[in-house]
C-alpha cells in the first residue's frame, strides 16, 4: 500500500511531522501485513488547520452539491469494493466472504442511506415568525475502532459530509489499512481539499490531541467505555460536543413460548458473529429456569458447528480475534468464569485443536451463570456466551437491565405483542425482536455507560448539526 507511511491532509498525501512506524499484524498468522506511520499533535494541528479552512466554503455548499459528492464517493467505493474486503480480512482476521459481504458491504449501505437521507432531509422549519435552521457543527474529530472499521468510518464520514462538516479521522492503529484505502477513494471521488483528513496514530499521540484541540468543534468516538471517559475528559476544557458509541453487555431474553432450538441456535450465532467482536452482541442469554439445561445442550451443539480458522481459508465461520492483547483478555475472562463456578459446556481455554499460532479462540459457552459472575458483567469481546436463568418475565426484565451498559437488548417470543411489551421496558438504545434483519434506518446508540448520541440515517445526520433560531425572520 503505497500511502501507508503518509497522511492524507488538505487533499494530498504528506509525510508525517516525524517518522515513527508501527507494524500491522495479521491476526491469523501473527506476522506483519503492513506498516503505518504514527502521527503526533503536530500532524493533528496541520490536519485541523486544513479542515478549518475548508469549512468556510464547504459549509455553504448546497444540498445538490453534497449529493453529487456522495454519489461520486459511492461510485468509487463500489469500484474498490473487493479491495476493501480483502484488506479488512487480512488486517482484522474476518473470513473473506464475511469481510466482503459485511465489513465492506455495511459501509456501502451507510453511504447509500446517507444519500437517501440527504435527498429529503429538512434543514429549515418555520415556528411562527421564527426560522429554525440546522447548520453544520464545524470541524469534527473522528476516532474509530478496529472491530467494524468501515462501518464506523462510513457511519461518521457520510453524514458529516451530508451535513456540510469537515473532518479529521483517526482510525484504529490495529486495523488502519482500510482507512488508508478509503482516503484514496475520497481523493479519487474529488472531495475538496481539507474536507476529509486522515492522521494515523494511537490514542495518546493522536486521539488525545484530537479530543483536546480547541479548533475542533465535535468529537465522534466509537470504542471502549474506558477510552470514552478519557476522551470526554480531554474534550471538556474546550466545551466541544462529544458523541460516543461505547461498550455493551447485551441481554437476549428467550420468553417461555419460543421454539427453544431455533432461538438458542440463532442466539449463539448472534453472539459469535465477527468472532464475538461486536459491541451489541447478545452475550447474556436469559432462559426459563426449568429449561436451562436443555438450552445449554442446544447451545453446546450450536457452538460445536462453528469452524474456526485463518481468514483466507474456505468454509471458515470464525476467524481469529484481532490481537494478542485481545486474545489474552478473553483467556483471562474464560479462566475467571471457570474459577467462579460457571459450567463450561463448550470451548474453553487455549486455541482450538491443531492450531499453534494466530489469535484463535474456541467458541465458548458457559451455563449456570449467575448475575454476580464476572462473565455476566464484563464485556468480553470474543466468542463467549453466558446463559443465565430467570423465574418470571418480571425477573427476566430486572436481570437484563441490571448492567452498567445499555447498548442493545434482544427479545424472542412467539407472541409479538408480548415481545413489544418487554421491549418497552428495556433500558437500552436498541431492542431487536425475534432476530430481525439489520436496519440501516434504525437509530443506533446506547443508554448509560454505552454512550450518548445516535448514528445511522437522519439520526446520525442530526448529530453533526447545530440548531439556530432566527427570531423575527417573518414579520409579526
């Protein structure tokens, strides 16, 4: 990748202020698959200055101009679609078909949805004699994660462009190559200089500089709750808007009337998707107490069907987790689950049989988990499911909501009205009834320690807008 040691600033590929490099590790092999430059506060200053200059003109572009720009971006994205899938498969370990269909595909769908949203979005409304106008917030700092890299880049960049904002992106240094490729797409699509800027780096070197920069008007962050707290503190002195999508420990309530075989099997698949590295994964499965053992047996059979292997191998369901650090954390939590008395019914410690390298985790299921256990309370971010019991619907709701997180909840029932009543009681930003298809038009974001603000469609666009009231706009 020819631009891996450069940053994209003010419409050009430029050298970093000082050259410090970091290897990008292929988690399937534990070998380097690339190298990037690590930025510093000086690089952030340069990128912010470019974004600040560009904002003066880009913020005044028309809806039609921005629609034309987004459509050109989609055209180039589609031409380089397969490249994006291949890059993400290699750097984050997603099986290649999954990387193409979902990791790259979800970015395309967000861009399409941003275009659809901008076509009909109302930036002005009359309230009596007052005009209420929605205007671009300004320069946005974007800090995105490694687990769904193009999803989170596009869920921020596309609505920001639609709003008329300019931006500085810091992708995760663990999986940054897709962002470099995306910057090439941006350049090829003719996004005006300074509107989109890319600075690679780590949290202390670049993330903190973005968070505290006085000329950045908003920070949009997706990542861990721990990092989100640090970003909010860094941003506080400059009173900038902070938009966060953070961790989760999502409950999946299987009500007594479900087909248990189907509901448990789909629940296991939902938990294990993307090797369990999704913030909204249904990692706590609540089942009726009198059917707990039956559910555990079904889950164990379902887990055994998942094929774990290198991202490029045929027929692989689960690739590795992304890094040694992530692998070690998951192993510690599995060990803690065993030590605290949960029943291990599938998977467990170490790599799957026959594997001696790569960050591969056994698809793991714990049964007879109690709410006080660590595996029921901490976000594991790997293919690890905890099964808990409940005695009544009231009990299930109470236990499901007993968490500091509030990103997502899942409800399964043969009675849709009952599922809706339970959904209304969930303290989470999203509730999914009966494993629905993904909806790019649904607002995405969390309650409590799972963050603030919303992404996707008009909800995401609104986040990048300020509200201005022009009083006396009409004569009384």
